[in-house]
C-alpha cells in the first residue's frame, strides 16, 4: 500500500501538535487499540444492542480483532481506504473499528448515497473496498457496489452484510471467524497498528461545492473529539445511548455518540431509523438515557408522544443539532418529554459547541452552545475578515485541536475554505450571546439544510445547466415546518416548455443522486433577479418565492 490516505491530509503546525499533546488533548493512542482496553475494563458489560443481538465488550474486541485479521488477509493494508455504507447495525461498529485497528481508513458513506456520491468518494480516496448491506429498504446495495467496481480500478473488494450473490462479493459474516488463537491475533494486530497522528477515518463535509469534500480525522483528534464530547454531555458507565440518526454522521458517531459512549463503558443501542414508534419502543425496552436528534426528528417525537402510552422515563438527555432548532420547540422538550435538552452545533470539519448541562433553560433554548475545548479558537468576522464588535453577527472562523487545517486532497477548495493561517471558514453566521454561548443566525454558504442533511446548491445547479431546456437556474432552500428547508429549483427555460417536478426528479434519479437532494419544488421565472456582479440574487429570490407561496 502507498499510504494513500495520508498524502493529501493537511497537518497541524508541529508546535501546536506538541502543545495539544502536552495539554492532554492528544493522548497518542489509536482508536483501534482502545477496543482491547475497553474489553479489559468493561469486560462482560453490554457494549452494543442491535435488535435481539447483544454484544459484550469482550465479544466486541474479539469480533473486531477477527475481522481486522481477515481484512489484512484480503490484502487490505495500512493507508487503504474502505467505503462504509451501512445502516445502523452492529456490523457497522465492528467493521469500522476493525478497519481502524489496522490502519485501513473507513470512509463514512451514508446509506442514502447513490452511484453519483459513491463514485466521487471512491475515486477521490482511491477506495480499495466497500462494505454495504445486500439489500436494505428494498434497495439493492450489493448490485450498486458491484457496478462501481466496473468503473473504479482501485476498488477490489465488495463486502456484503447479507448473502453475497456474486463470486465478486464477500459475505461479512464469513469474516467473523479466524484461524489460530486470540492472543497471536492480538499480537499480529498490535504490530500492524498505525500511528496516532495518522488518519483514522474520513467524514463527509456538508459541502458547498459541486461534490462533497472529505475530512480526514486523525486518531489523536477524533479520540479527543469523542472523549471531550462525552465529558461535556455527562456520559458515564450507566449511559445507554440510542443512535437513531445515521451513524456515519459525525454527530451520532463521535459527538459523543457511539464512540463517546463506548469509551466510558456505556451501552449503545443501534436503531436504523428515528421513526417515533420504533424509537420510543427502543427507549422503553433498553431504558435509554441519552439520545441525539436533528430538530425535524425532535418535532416528530414531540407530536407523537402520548404520556401514559409511551414510557420515556429513563430518558435524561436529548441532544439536538445539525440544523437550527427553533427556541419555541426547544422550550417544549423538557416539559413534554421530561428530559433535559442540550443543543449541539457541530461540524464534520471539527469544532463542536454544546450548551452546558447547567445552563439556564432560556440559554439552552436560545443558544447553540460554546466550544467544547478551552483551546478551540474562534473569531466572528465581517466580509472583510475583520472581527465584528462583540455581540454583532458575523461569519464564524475556527481552529483547534480537533479541527484539521484543510480538506483531504482539498486542492483549490482549501484556499477558499481555510485562511492562509489555518482558520476554517464555517460559512455559518453567528453572534456571541451574553451568556458566552454562540447563536447561529444564518449562513453565508450556499447550501440547503434539509433536516440536517446538507445539499449543495451548486451541485444541483451544475446538473440543471446541463439540461437543454434550462437557460438559467438557481437552487435555494425554502422554509418548511417539517424538515426546516426544502430544495427549490428556480429556472428560466430556454425553450418555453415547462417540465414538471416529476420530470426534474427523474433526471436526478437517472444521474444516481441521493434521494434527499432531489428538488421538491420547481418555480419558473421570466428572468432571475441578479446581484451587482450578475449572479442570481438568492436573497431576493427567497422573498419572491415567499410571495408566490402566499399568493
Ligand atoms: C444550526 N445549524 C447547525 C445547530 C450544525 C454535531 C452536531 C451537528 C453536526 C453537523 C456535527 C447546528 N444549529 N445546532 O458534525 O458533530 C449546521 C451548520 C454547520 C453544519 C455542519 C456534530 N449544528 N449546524 O451537522 O458537518 O451550518 O455536522 O456548519 O453535517 O450544520 O454540518 P455537518
């Protein structure tokens, strides 16, 4: 292997690496080596629950080591990348940790991704393997993965949870046993262990460009990410954490999520959907104490909940983030569901803000929290990059011990998204609240936040401009009670024909787009409002759309 996943990563300046280590943020341990430590410490306690399958810490460590050895046997090596596209299930946790254990870099591909996103990801990281469910929610992932191997020469292995239908696919369950004894295996794996400064995993950016950018997170920084998140969320050995959001997201994976819970010996309950009936049943059955949700999910839970019919008494804390939570909704959480609320304003690029567990309820309702690390640096700046007077809104810039200095193989995007001295431009417009917390007021970046899923306007516009009937196109988010924002396409047609929404959606389906990116509204214009420099004026466009909605 050529340590592929290492070239193209932007490291922190050496002096800061030393400082982060000296301050104890970076412990110099790899995430893979932790699994054995957890087993030593928490042994027979339950680590994972997935339906009827319960896995103790000792069994988890054994499974991880076994799969790790088998990945090495397949020829996967330190620095190879592996796309992980699994729904929330125990196999996700085992496979991801097994890869990490031997320096194979798992790339967090979400179940909603289709050919387009996967092809881009696999090509960008030169993925050597992909892990998928055979079929999930009536979609044939195995077939899609096998088709990918035709066009991607680096992609050598398709691992399948379920029955492999081709000799070119390998059943993951076949990798759950290995020759020899556990001790020899452990020794072999320790020898293969990567370094703590290496890339441990890759997350997807909620990107604003044509195709998503990738964030390479090191063992050092991601271990801190999960550990510190666990501290500020008050996790402990009695924590039972429910993950109902897609676990490949930074939020349920490491903020503190699955990793943060396992670190303290808690129990992780995996559920493949936040649908309230199943989620409430899981909370009741497993006596869940903590869970995380996006605002759209919390709203559904608030509506669905019936005291007396549902027992959520075990629930102590709901963490809400990913998109703006309306203060009115926030204020309903504790009275109605009987648990505390913690707002989380995080990003796969790094920085995570949490409201404090002892913040007053109005602060928890109105703010999105403060940086979790004393050495997170933040600036709030105007369009010229100058700091705004305290309390006024501006763009949030950040640096810190778990915020990498660039995208993985970011190329020209790094110069746009990071300042020359390494600040990440979040694209979020925030202001400092008198409590010291941040309030997210809006954003400068051109994306649609649909129930926490980020959709790049440019990615969709690029496609629209390729259609013969489109003269001009602009994609904007329109406010929506259910999912926060929906994707709206605004077009000026060239031919006078006005195709319907269904035709436009079919176009995106043909091109292999993930479903959540499909336009949900289309509006035709004789001309688009333009800014001074001739770009579509999206602010004005949103006003026009609101007026049409009312009319
Ligand atoms: C408003 N906007 C928010 C919030 C994120 C924890 C929680 C969320 C994410 C996440 C994450 C917001 N209010 N509370 O990675 O570890 C918007 C901002 C931000 C972008 C990042 C985590 N919480 N956002 O959502 O990488 O615009 O991470 O810059 O998917 O989501 O998106 P993403």
